[in-house]
């Protein structure tokens, strides 16, 4: 799972095999591209994300609140998949859930706001 620390906007990565980790950044870009198509973000926001992914950093978080939220998301993912949701519906639901860590906001809304600020600046 990849999660933006500021917004909790998350992507659950699925179906990865050992060979994928040799080209992890490329695999992540491809999966994120597919998930963004399904996300309903505006094209200008979508383009901004893809541009920013030319190079990107990922690391473990040390923020306990984010870790707690990610653990909650893990349980939600398991539940959604057991109910028969596909990965796109699961990702959409994760990002349309209120989280205390971000002031009882929706990750998708905070992410959109962040992208709007980035596009304007």
C-alpha cells in the first residue's frame, strides 16, 4: 500500500510478483496510472500526478497516526475484497472514508485540494 502522509490518499497495490520489484518504480507508475483512470480525478489533476511521478520517493513512515490509519485500511481492504469488490472499487472506497488522523476528512478530497494548490503554484 502506498499512502500520502498528508492526505492519507492511498493506493493498494495488488498482484505483485518477485520480478516486479526489480522495476518497482515502473510497476508503481503503471498501477497508479490504471487506478487514476478509475479515480474520477480531473484530467489536469491526473496530468499533474503523472508529471510528478517522473521521479518519486517512497519510504516507511514514522508517523504513528498514519501507521494506525494504514492498519485500519488493511482491515477495510480485506473486508471489501471478501465482499467481492474489485481492486478499483476497493481503492475508491478507501479514499472515501473519513479518518481521524486527517481531521475527519476524506483522503480523496484532501488530495484534490492538494493537487489544486500544486497546479495553481
